[in-house]
């Protein structure tokens, strides 16, 4: 299977490309920049231009596309830029895929669509949070990702299921090198996030090893023809990125969740991955408890 990965040079993209190559996919990475030591053909392109998106997809004629390209961090650019960039990237790539006969398309969304940390307050309907949680995006990044999910549903209806779509909400992505002390996307280390719970609290202590995201995409692509079209999946670790139970931590940082947090026992995360387990049989293989370098952890404590 030839798979085209947009955003393949990014933190998540590099691990996804590596996983796909190891699984036997013929992978083409499309990004604005090239990544060192990426074992796949790389193409530089600005996919916010739909003509360029069409040209790249037509040139490589992939069987499937994994749409990861985006401004990946909330508030890392002006709100109008995040909105226009992320929505145009997703729409251009997915519409071109439909027009050019690509059969399978997977697009990255985000858990932020549910609205945690809204300035006016936020209370989930349940814990752990699952895909049935109502969307309440309150910033351009979250809204752009909500639109990504909507685009998959729109195009699935438009093509009468001839093209198979899915979207996924990856939790806070940790690249393999970050377990050894490389800085995360927020500018501090994984150990810092564990040693100072205030750093991980805004994301509700969620996380995902990038390699698990790669495995999820491989299993999702294999299952797309056999599951309902345009599904959305939460993808995260099986535990929380925290040394204390979330039943204690969430009320400390998010007092409005106090009445619900007691449902989270032991090391349980705030986001449920049961749908991915049930529908495609995926489970995460990595945890901070086994991956974090003990020396790195001690140095940051």
C-alpha cells in the first residue's frame, strides 16, 4: 500500500512514517521542510494551496492518506492564522483525495475539541471523557480540529461511502527522544511534567507515545473498510501522565471536576480509549513508567 503522510517531518509525523515503513507501506512524506534520517521519500510542498495539494496527490497516486499537517500547538500563532491554515490544509488534502480516487483517508483532530480550560469554566459530562462528550471548542486551534472531523463526515456523505474516512484525537504526543530528556512541544521535559503537576494539568494529564500513534494508524487503515465510515477515535496512553491518582489531582487543578473525578481509580487517564480497543482492537504499548529514563527523571526532580 502506498501511503502519503502530510506533516511527515513533524514530531508525530516522523514516528508515524517510521511505523508505516516498518509495517511494509510505501510511504511518501509531504511537509514544508525535510526531516533528517526519515526512511521514506520526502516532498516539500505548501498544501494550503489546493492546486499544489492536488498535484502532489496526483503525482504519487496513493492508496491512503494520513493528514497530520497543521499548526500543532494552540496559541503558537495568531488565531486567524491557525484557523485558516489548519482548515485549508485539511480540506485541500481531503477534497483532493476524493477527486483523485484515494480510497482511505485518516485525519488528525485533537482532544481539545471538548473544551477543557475554557476561560468561563468547563465541566465534562462524564469521566473518563469519551467520543460522546459534546464538543465545546473555545479557541481557533480546537475549532479548526472540530472542523477537521466535520470535513471527514461531509466527504463520507458526499462520496456515499466510496471513500473511507476516519479522524483521531491524539493526546499530548511524546516523541521517542523526549523520554531521554529532549524538550517537549511546551518547552520542558517529560520529567518536568511529572515532577510539577501544574505543567500537565492544563491537558488533564493526558499523553500518547508517538509510536503508539503509528501503530494505531496502521491498524485503523487496515480496518477502515470494515467499520462505520467517518468515525472519530480518542487515542492515548492507558494511564495518566501523573505520579498521583487523577481522583486527587483533577480536583486540585480543576475544582469543577471534583464530583466526577472519583470515577478515576488508580492510574486511570482522563480520556477513554475503549472505542479504539473495541472497534479496531488497538491498545497502547508504551507508558511513562517504562519509557522514562530513570536518570532523566532524577535529574529533573
